[in-house]
C-alpha cells in the first residue's frame, strides 16, 4: 500500500490528469445545471401562458424541481469525480439504483391506490 502511494506521488502527470478531469466535470456540471434551470424556467413560462389562471404554487414547484435536478446532477458529479480519482464507487451506484427502485415501487403503489379510490368514487356516484 505504501509503495503505491509513493509511486503515485512520484508521477505528477497522474495528478494533472485527475485534476483536469475533475475541473472538466465541474465545468460540465455548471453547464448542465444552467441548461436544466433555463429549460425548467421556459417550461414554467409556457405553462403560465397556456394556463394563465393556474395557482401561484406552480412557481414554487418549478423552484423545487430545479433544486432537485441540481442535487441529482451534483450527486452524479461527486460519483464521477470519485471514480476519476480511483475510488471504488460501485457501492454508491448499487445504493442509488436500490433507492430509485424503492421510490418507483412506492410511486406505483400510491398510483394504484389513488386509481382504486377514484374508480370507487365514480362507481359510487
């Protein structure tokens, strides 16, 4: 282990490659978040023109969506930077996929319940 650290310390091109990759990933994060924020803002404006009497909460929904997208892209950035520096990130990918699966199953269950309640309401009337 110590020999590996000393070997890496003696190769400045290794450090420069990792540093350059990290800087490029951060610039990519900045560009992607700007594009996502603009796209969400334009979609919000489009919906405001189509539905001018919509609730004032729609602005907060757009802000929440922007914040969630920024966090998601930021977490991906962290995983990619850790991978560029040689860290083993397979457990992070596994955890992220597992969490998304649980959220998907929960949303499907909720959608099914709401569908059944709505159908029962319509049958009742």
